[in-house]
């Protein structure tokens, strides 16, 4: 049993360090090797081999499932109207707000949009200036957005934004189209366990920020209480 567990871990680690995911031919070849090993090898080598192949196949399956919800390249940069819920603690900054959006349906066109996306809503400037919505966790909104597939900077040993998005289950990013579009709230709150948790976090964060307006360490307290580190001003802490 221990040999099988060690083999499983080794097989999963093998897949994690591979440059590409295996195709169907590779998986079928692995299945053939697995059947051969189970029939002809002795106990310890058999357990190691079977465990490694099962770990490799399991990791490959999870990777394929994570990559399935993808935005088609042809749909990048076009206006898409979505209905969904605010799925995270919104981060407000000077130019607007960023948040995760759980897509419920696409309006007006039979497009394939990933179920979870990251959006920014910006004020704009000049003729495109428009108010940014006061979004809160758990609200249902209708939004017109422009999306793109996840992209990160190709900087060796730097922060891999694309991998981070994959870890968060966010398979597209984009922004809300403000000028001339009908973006509006449909429901004040959609009950779910996740929405309740995020709304409680937002309420605690707002109370701390109101109680400590302009204070140097307000962002640190918010990070300690609700886990939101984005309000920490690192320059002021030195």
C-alpha cells in the first residue's frame, strides 16, 4: 500500500512537471503498461508502477477538466451581455472596481463563456465617462463586457498571473463596457454559502475602514480580520 501511495505521488509530480498534457495515445499507452504491470510484475514493482500511472492519469484528468471552460479566440474583444452574480470581495481603487463574476447565462448570442471570470469596471474619461456600479458580493447583475483569454507576462521567475488565474478557477478576464450600455442590478442578494461569507467579509471591511479613515494601518487590520491584503499600502509601512 505504501509503495502504491509513493508511486501515485510520483506520477502526479511527473505530470505537474511536464511541459504539455498527454494526448489520448499517451493515455492509452499508459493503460496498456498498467495492465502489463498488473499481470506480470511482482508485488513491490507492480504497486509502484500502477500507483505512478494512476497518479499521472489522475493529475492529467484534473488538468484537462480545469482547462475545459475556455473562451473561444473568436469571442475575444467583442461585446457580450452576461447575467451573473458578484462572486468575490470587490476591490475598489481610484479608477474603479475589480471583482470576480459567476456567469449564469449569456444574453443575445449562443456563446461559450467560462463560468467564472475576473472583471474590472472603470470610470472612463471624456465622452466615455460613466459611473461605476456599487457592486456588493452576492448581487445579481446584468453586464455588458469585453473578455479575453488569460494572459500573463513572460518574465522568468516572476509572478505568473496566468497560473494564478487557473488556480482561482478564472478562465477569462475583461472589463465592463460602461458607455451607452445597460448595466444594472437585477437582485440585491442571491442566497448561497459563498455569497454569505463574502458579504460578511465586505461588511467587516467597510466597518473597519469607516472606523479608521485615513489611518496608516487600516489596511493591515483589514488583512488580519478578513484576509484582504489589497488595501495595504506597502510604501507607508517602511
